[in-house]
C-alpha cells in the first residue's frame, strides 16, 4: 500500500519541528562539540522539506535557500575538523 501524501506531509513537518527544538536545546545546554553550526535552512532541508517549502517558511525565495545551503557547505568545508568557529 502506498503511503498517504497527507500523512507524509504531516510527518515531515513534525520532524522539522522536533529538529528545531532539538537544535535549540543543544545550543543552550549542549557541549561545544555538540554545537556545530547549522542554519535553519539546513535543519529544515535535512528533515525532508523542499527548498520551496523552506523558502515559504522563512520568507525567502527558493534560490535564496539554495544559496544559503551552498554558502554553509563551503564555509563548513573551510573550517578545520574538530573545531567549532565561535563568534565573539
């Protein structure tokens, strides 16, 4: 039996909410090692939302979401592994 699209959509959105809550908790209470920088764009796309859906949630265009994801990917690639960049 094929999965119902409505249930799939609800599951994706609930997963996104849970991921945002977990990220917020880790930023507030986690160790430095757990606090790796992730943008809202990355968190939401990792949960299964499309760039278009993320754009609607964050009041961005789909292209702006793709650019933010690409910028995050290149900035994480430049940082030394095992170190978290902090802003003072």
